[in-house]
C-alpha cells in the first residue's frame, strides 16, 4: 500500500462515539499497515479535561473491541506515540492557542481538521481556526452529517465553513460512498463493457435500495425527534447510492467529472407535487414489538420522544429519473429503524426474457438480478438461470459472485478508513460537493413540507417488521415486490 503524505490530523470531538468507534480505529489500521509516515500526528481535541495519558487509556479500552484480532499492544504503542490530546471548549477562541502552538508553522504539511462534533459548532470552529491563522493552503476540513435539516440550514453551514475553506478543501463525508461494494459497483459499471448496454430502461425493470436497521433510537430520541428517517438517511445515503447506480459514465474518475454526473442525476429526479407525496411516499413509525427475539418499546415510549410525535422512523419513496436512460424505471428507496434485519443493499431487477422458450421449465425461476450488498456482509451477486445437470431441461436459479473474494486476498478496508486516507491525500471523488447536497435537499423538501402540512400521522408498524403495509403496496401497484432473497 502506498505511504500517505506527512500529515497532522486534528480530531475535534476526539472522545466521542464516532472518533472511538470509527476514526481512531481507522487510523490505527493505517499505522498497522505501515502507511502512516513517522512524523505524522493525530491531535485529538474534546471537552473532557483529561491528561494525554488518561485520554490514551480511554482510547485504548474503548477502541480495542472495535479492532478485534487486529489489536496488538506493540502496534497500539506505535499508534499512541503519534497522538496528543487537547482539552478545550471549541466555542472559546482562547482555547485554540495550545492547538496552534502544537501545529506550528508548516505551510506545506497536510493538515486535516475533522469536525466530529455537533454541526452546531461547525461555524464557530471554522471562525476560530481562521482567526487563529491555523488554516493553511494545505489544510482540509472533513464535515460529518447532518449538514442542516433543510436547504436553508445546509446553506448556512456551507456558507460558514466556506468563508474559511475553499470548496476543494471541504470533504463532506457520506460513508456509504466509501464502502467496498459501492466501489466495486463503479468498477463493474465502468471497467467492463458487458453491463453498460443493459444499464438502461430497455433492460432494467426497477431498482431497489434498502437500508434497514434493527436498532431503535438508542436513547437519542431528542436528537431524532428533529430529524426522522428522511433527513437522517434518505436525503444523503440513499440518494448518493441512487446516484452511483444511475449516473452516466463520467469522462474520467476526477472528482468533478464524477460529481458532475451525480449532480445531473439529482437534478433529473422527478419533483414531488403534494399529490405525488401522497402517492409515491410512505412514512411509518414503529410501535412496540420484538426484534431478534427480544421485546422492544415503541418509538413514542423512547426517552426524549414527545407524546403523539409525528417523526417518521421509516420512509419508502418511489423515485423517477427523467432522462432517456431511465424514463419509466422506478427507483424504490426505503430505510427504517427496528426492522427484522440489519440490511443494506441495492437490487437491480432486470426485465423478463421477451419470450420464454422453455415453458414449464422456467416456472419458479425469476429474471436476472444484480444484488450489491453492504450489510450484513459485503458482496455482489448476479442472479442467473442455469440448467440443472441431468436428463431433463430443468432450469434453476443460481448466482455468480462478482466480488471475487476468492481471487483477492487483500484486507478489506472499512469505509471510514478509505475515506480518511482519501481526505489526507486530497482526493475528493468520494465526497459530496455542495451543489449535490443542495440538489438533494431541494428534492426532498416538498416531501417534508407536505408531511408537515398534513393532518395524517405516520403509519404504525410493529417493531421487527419491514414497515407499514403501504410500503409493499407502493410496489405492488406496479406489479412488483421488495426483494426478499438472500
Ligand atoms: P458524541 O456526542 O459522542 O461526541 C461529541 C464530541 O464532541 C465529544 O468528544 C465531546 O467532548 C465533543 N464536544 C462537545 N461539545 C464540545 C465543546 N464545546 N468543546 C469541545 N468539544 C466538545 O457525538 P458522535 O456520535 O461522536 O458524533 C459526532 C458527529 O458525527 C456529529 O455531527 C454526528 O451527527 C456525526 N455522526 C456520528 C455518527 C456516529 O456513528 N456516532 C455517524 C454519522 C455522523
């Protein structure tokens, strides 16, 4: 693996859940892989008044379970030697002095500011970094979701960060773009000639994108009340996945070449009228039930949730793309909490053969399907129909593994690991550009507005089910059904 450039990474929110579960383990893995140059540093900053030793102890005990068998004490020591800790209040300008002194004057050294804190602080942190003169030409900023709760608030955050960082320095992270199967889908589409001719309305019947969680709101009801499934998941992750499936072949893999094509998809999404919202969207909210055999409370019983809350914990949408390639092909998107399984997948359903010559032998077989799975396992499978060996012409569904896990022995990278390295290297391809983000907000806003104006409540679904019955009806009206196969 190629070595990274020398870098300093400032991790605001260094004691938080994201830092401990994803960011520090990702950096550890890179130290373990030998790609992090000796002089590179990780400067963790957070509110807790801890000494460096106490922070390192906390980090080691908290990160270790996420490293599994990859943890070893020697590598951890080598990793920890690069880490310093800055207890500070990010809202107080005076507290940036120690950080500035540690960063020193290194105009050419890569400096990555990772904002792993509440987005309410993004403007303040940027202002203070700017005022303290800490933002150099070689600086980058990585910002976490949620970037706003609608178009206006996302613009405000982008303006605030944009006052100090140029667009080429801003890395808006959407970790679904860093997942191995999503990368593999790009390779499949644009590294082969086989699929491209079929990747269009003539051959694709429908596309389904599902991101299902078993978890509920995990004690964060107050945060979720102001968010809901549409803002939290669909506006960003599911729409980004839709872009990867639907975009035209870009002229190159340059960041703007790829992002221009994604933007065109977002701008081609058929807008929602209020009547469309009623017909093409379903919102749900879980009630008490059982997940993985254990009883769980309903959403409104969760701490921090208002009685009679109308926040959706499930959303399903039928999206349409108004282009020659995709006209008439429905893209069904759904995401929800308290579903029966943790599942993230993209399903491309191809059309039936135009004429069935095998008659009865075709019974029980389905048309071709490509399933790109991100959770619970990472895989890419093409479902075909083959002849069962033997005398009779009996057809049987089979699948071909297209991730070639047998062919490649290399360690698979976690999405955050890949994206952090990309940020350090300055590669923007897998990060969301401002205009993409705004186009996504523009498309979902009429849904939010119609829901807010309506007297209707989200439809109840039992925890542990696949959402309200209306979600199945969204597809059955087109004679279709959600994919249910392994
Ligand atoms: P968290 O609440 O666990 O951690 C917040 C961190 O910010 C802590 O280190 C805390 O010390 C620090 N902090 C808070 N106020 C501060 C202040 N005034 N001065 C200095 N430090 C302060 O949050 P998290 O779950 O780690 O999430 C961080 C960000 O990442 C949020 O924007 C969140 O929406 C986003 N995010 C988190 C996840 C996740 O899996 N946790 C996933 C996607 C996005």
